[in-house]
């Protein structure tokens, strides 16, 4: 009985993956006009989460196109942030631009390459980012893990600093025009929602 149940579970999972698109396609055109919005933190008091002390650095909200998702389960960082989202806005939400850029994620970084740049390198850097998601609760985590490449999302939360009792720390970038090590945002996510790009 257990073997039969396992068999049907595997078949059902395979069918779901086979018929569920791994990405969402869009016609050419900018889908997200606005850059992420960052403002002074409305709360400054550190708070505890999963054994870490989190300190709000700024209030943060955005609308963006999902350029990639990557789940993590190893390392201390994954205890706090189980996934990263590579996000784009402005020109980096335009399919005509993105179809000319190869995008990958790994090791907590987002990588891009292009045989011929469709927009200036500085535009790619300032209009996209890899962001470490720290879900506020299990419901937010489920919503984040459902996201697919091409989804248009809204997100609200805070940029944070995380500290562990042994001195380990992880600090969010505070600007959108940096790149390389330390350039990723560490985001406390209170709300995330899918948007309809046609509206």
C-alpha cells in the first residue's frame, strides 16, 4: 500500500512539473516603471527571529519582475533566508532586453552575461539586484517559494542587519547601484503579492 501511494505521489509530482510552466512569458515592453522605494526606518528597535537579532535599517518596498529564484538549505544563511530572488525593473523588466541576457544564480549571487549588451552595463546593474529574502512567517515563505521567473510582484518589508550571538553578522546593501560582494539586499519580507502587468 505504501509503495503504491509513493508511486502515485511520484507520478502526480512529475505531471505537475511537466504541465506547470517554469517561467512566465511576456511581450516586449517595460513592465515595471518604478525603482524600489527605500525610506527611513519607521522602527529602529532590534527584534529576535530564529535565534538572530534583526535590526531594521530602512523601510523598503518594490515592484519588480522576477529574473530568477534560488532556494538554499545549507549554511547559516539559509536558516535565516531560505531563498534569493533576482529582480529587475525599468529596462530589466523588458523581455526585449532580457532575451539578450543570460541570467543565473548560485552561491548567493546573481550572474548575468551577454554576447552584446542590449543596454549599458551600468543600466543592468542599477535596474536589477539579487535579494536575500527573510520571510516574516511561514505564509510569506510559501508565497515566495511559489514565485516563478517572469512573475511581476510587489513586496513590502525592511532592509535589515542580522547578528548572531557568536558575532556573525549579515548586512543589507543600502543602494541599488552597487555590484559584487556585499551588493545584495537582505530583506525582511512582510508582504508579497503577484501583480497583473496588464493593469
